[in-house]
C-alpha cells in the first residue's frame, strides 16, 4: 500500500498525480481516516498502560472495566483500519515520472520512434490465420470446440515456430545475466494484490473457487512475489529474473473485440523480465532502459517493423511510475499491435508485497521493482508470419530462428 507519509509531504502534488491518472479520491478524507486510526491506537496504548497500573495496585475491578473499554476501542480501530486499507489498495503510486505526458487515455500515448521497414507487398497479402491454415499450422475450429471462444491449437510448424521464438528469447535474456525461472501457474490471491492486479482486475483472472486460488495472467506475478515477506541484502541486489510460463486471461470486458485470429486469446506463452533493485531512482532508470533495450533488440533480431510508445498519464495503471509499450506492425490490421510493455513501479509493489532489503548502513528499506515483456506468443507470431509472407503463400523464417526450425521457409 502507498506511504501516506509521502502523501502528507506534498498533498497538492499527490492530488495532481491522481488527477493526471484520472483517479478520483477524497484525499483529505482518507488522511482524516488515518488520523482517526492513529488517535484510536494512541488511546488503546494509553488505556492499556492505565489498566496495567491499576492491576499493579490490585484494583482488579478498575482493570476489568478498562478491559471492556479496550475491547471497544480495538473494535473501532479494526473497523477504521480495514476501511483505510481498502482505500490505500486502490490509490495510485505516490510518484510519477517527469517524462510521462499528460493525457486522458491510450489515444494520447506518444510515439517516440519507429524501427524497421514496413514491407510493401506487390500482391494481395493474406492474414496470419489464412497463412497458418494453408500450412496446417493452426486449428481454431477444434480449439473452440474444446475450449470455447478464443481457444486454438497450434500444430506442426505453428507449434515449432512458437517454441523457436520462446527458446531464442530465453537464451538471449539468460545470456544478459537474467536467472531463468519456471514459475507456478496457480497462485494465492495475495500475489495478485501484492503486484497491483487486485483490487480491480478480479474479473480478468481465472479463479479456482474450491481452493480460492488464481491462474496467473503473466509470470510477472509469481516472479515479483518470489521474495514476498523477505528482507534481502543490498549486496545481493539487483536481482534479475526471467519468468517463463503459460498465461491465462479471461479478457473480461472485451466481448466482440479482436475475436478473429490470435491477437486476443485466453491462453498464451510468455517470457517476462523482472528486476528487484535497491531504492535508487538513478539505478531504476538505468535498468528500465536495459530491459526495454533487451526487448527492442529481440524485435530487431526477428526483423520486425515496430515502434516505441510512451504511455500517457491516463493510460497508466495505478501502480505505474513510468511505462512504455512496444508495438509490432501487423499488415492484416493495417496498424501496429502491442506486443511488449515495460513498467517501473519504484516501491509500489514492494510495499504491498512487504519486500524489503537491508542497506549498507543496516537500515531496512522497501525495494524497487520493474518488469518488461521479453516475448509473448502467439501474438508476436502474427507479425512474424504476416510480415514474412511471399507471393506464393510461403513464410520466410527470420534468420535467428532458422536453426531452431531446421529450415529457412515454411511451405
């Protein structure tokens, strides 16, 4: 949860952050609730001290009456504390990166730079579903028959191409000093609350009611929560991890949107970069640029035309301090489609996860965290397949993936 001490240090500044993110809270009322909680705690402590003194004087009746008063105060304190925490879990990060442009929603995100060359076809290009069906790489009909809407089978070269992308990416990220992790796909709800997905994202998560557990929507969740309730040593930071997992999303609220093909599906594969750092904004900026560059290098290796977007304030989730998206050109959409998202949180996630470290002076502080997609598939397959099609309906395989596929062309 956010640090109300930081809010109190610049109330007007925090109200402005909320305004820029389009979040509406009565900050003064929340601070007043915090004051009430503190006052009740002080009264409880003072009454307990008084009760202890009466007991020492063998005034047991007086001590007994104070016990009832303490219980009443503690009940009030619990109610106030519960209400306060419910607000704090919904409130935005206390900081916002100075480079984040102000804007109301994703329509006001800013294109920073374009990379690669958009192919100019001298023939009528096919979309990825047509191409994959032509080469027996996909079976959507049977996927829907077994799993419902947004389900699919990847088969033959479709499955092998996905594995080639994942294995190439994993190898590249590990070579850059990241520890690979195969993570639990089923986690406790505390992990989603700790990483900022709850409250607010409950409808998009698959829930197993019998065990009150959730399927992950990204390996960011278990990897970032890996050190939950721990105190690390500064000498061991930063921790650089890459999680490899299947991911599951209900896509609630997207009914009728992107229903065809592989752009928006319920199950996909992902390699995710996660970094846990000391509370150092300069170092945070350095590693933010590093994990962003890692993903840009992967897209360049895959020879995919793509662009970098700076997210505006209105498109930032509550925990995000700074965020960029990478989008790949997808000919069938005649547009770019999001394939990567990099985010810095400062201490937002760490405070919720109780993730701390002991600095060189022995002081306990909250860590900083950040993450970025290294690759997510099958969405990136859309870009690979459509941008590399030939006039005779074949698919060129990017050079870096040919060794994994054992050939240069599909078809």
